[in-house]
C-alpha cells in the first residue's frame, strides 16, 4: 500500500512538474502567472513582481526573469546596459550566455556573472532607476540660437516714446509671439531704424514696469526703465524683444521636472551631443550644459556644468551624475531636475549641427537584501546598441543544467547536500517530495521511485 501511495504521489508530482514546465503550444492561451521560460512562441525576459520564482529542472535554455528593471548609463561614449536576473530556484550550472543568438563574450565590454543560492551581486547593482516622463528628447537652445522664444519684427508697427522716467514701446501683431510679460520681468530689447537706415533706437537690458495687451488692435504696450538714446515718433522699426533673467540670460531652461523616487541617492542625466562637434573651419569647439537638481523636501540645490570638446564624426553620449560622493550635502530624497545650455552657437548658420539633446532625467534608489535566498541569479553587463534604450529583440538566454540531490542506490542514501547536474525524472520527483514537499527519505519509497525511472524510455 505504501509503495502504491509513493507511485501515485510520484506520478502526480511528475505530472505537476511536467505541466508546470511544459511550454505552451503556439496559439495556446497564456497563463496569467506563467514564466517567460515556458512560452515556446515568445520566450522573453519578463519582470514579474509578486509572482512565482521559476523552477527549472533538467537541462535546456532559460530566458531568465528580471529581478529588477534593467538600467543603462554612458561611459566613454559606450552605452552599458545592466540587468539582474533570476534563473531558477535552487542551483544551476550555466553554460553559454547569449544576447539573442550572440555569445555575450563575443560582445566587447560585456560579461555575465552567475551567483549561486544565498549570494548576490554587489550592492552597486541593486538599484531601481526611474525616469521622468517629461523628458523626451528636448533640444537645449543657446542664448543666441535663432529659435529661442522671442519676438522678431520686420517692418511691423513699432513705436517708441521717451517719457520723463521711463520708455514706452508699442508693438503690433503681438498675439503671434506667444509671449506675455509682467511687471518686474527682465527683458532684452533691440530696436533699429527701418530699411536702409539701420540706426539703433533702443538696445539694452531693462526691467518691465507695466505690460498691456490690446486684443482688438492685437498690440502690446510695454513700459520699462528709461532708455537712451531714443528717437520718438518713429515707426515701422525692425526689432526684437526677449524675456531674460536677472543676469541678462535668455530663459532657456528645460525643467523643473520631478523625477519619481522618494529615497533617491543619485540623479543621472543622460544627454547627447551631435556628430562632428566642430566649427566650420574644422577646429574643435566646446559645448556646455548646466544641470541643477533640487531636493523637494530640503530645497537644497546642487549645480554641475558638463562640457564636451570633440572634433569627431561620432555622436557623443554622456551621463552626468549627482551623488553624495560629488556633493557631500546631498541627502536621499525626492528630486526635481532642470538643464540649460550655457555656450552660444558658434556658427550661426550651423546651429543644428551644434544641438545638445536631453535623453532622460533619472533617479537611482538602492535597496538592501542580505541575499536572494535559494535562487541562482545572474548579473549581465553588456555593451548596448546606441539609440535603443529598451534593446528590443535582444533577449538574454543561456544554457543551463539543474543541480539536484540524488539517491545513491549503492548505499541506499539520499544525498541531500551532494548536488549534481541531472536530467533524471526520479531526481526531480524526489526533490519535489522531500526537499520541497516536507517528506523524508523514509516516507518516500525511493527504491520504487528509481525503479519507475528505470522503466521509462529515454
């Protein structure tokens, strides 16, 4: 009777094992909590929080699950993608690790490291990266870039009048500018005579005293501090006017943008410079960006200027890092970020060739674990393809063999701590019943179980 129970239990365990690890046929309905390892038609690396840990038996190809979302950074104009993966419960031997069909060792600057149960990768890799949804490739404009938001009028109706303590200018066709001023704003104004006259009427940096918009006339009247020289009662000037800050800098900041993460210890900014960062004469030029981050709780602000000087035909990709190593006063918290270009366009006709582009504002939040328990994990560091943050189609996979205890039939002893690579059905069932199911080598008829194994065809 006991032997019959064991045979039935073994058969049930084997059936459960086979069902749990059997791939779905193409077109079959996918299980709600199925590991990507079991998807024959779409094996992939999945991120499955609060779901079961993969249980790989025998040997085969594994598409391991993400333990955490993968992340990347730029170093030396190389994009490095980092992934921490769970291969299987228990211990496995890993063979070749691949990115798609390519051996990872054939990819420069790439590696895969296997961590047996009750160990883990270094803490520097156990982090959660979260990006601001507001950053999507914005171009950082120079103060002298023609596309900076300002009002430029050719032969529009401008009038200027010098009053006792202030100057008034009236400008037509104002609605098209998309600009509004308030008292106290700083403005930069340049007005010159029409046509061939080209004499300067007003040129300077002023504070707005008042601003009024007449909708019926589509005109704006701006009063600001006295400007000299002044030529009153002249019309149809050519001019431009721009809102600036107190340092007479055009407001070209991108941000502030909040970055997700309540306990971030680092903030990364990924950005790009164009191919051929050079002047029309061929000499190298310097492009610089100012980044500011602010702790939303303490209001502490940290500033960093990043520059690139390259006479190269290759695009440049850069990650600027804020952390407590660089800024000792930087505390864990929630941050917002902004950026602005601080170098002017060198060649006015080639502004597009000097563009600086934002890619992502990212918070980095570490988490702490002693280890990942009885699970085999893998750290993958690889050189990734530029312009492809998600690495679509590049699935991490590896050859594996599961290590399990086995029944030593010569000594009639179950070697619970002596693991070996195995494809044995009996080893898998014994492990399921004894190591996972709470049975013992005395309550399971191992001789009968392995006799069943002997009767199975290969």
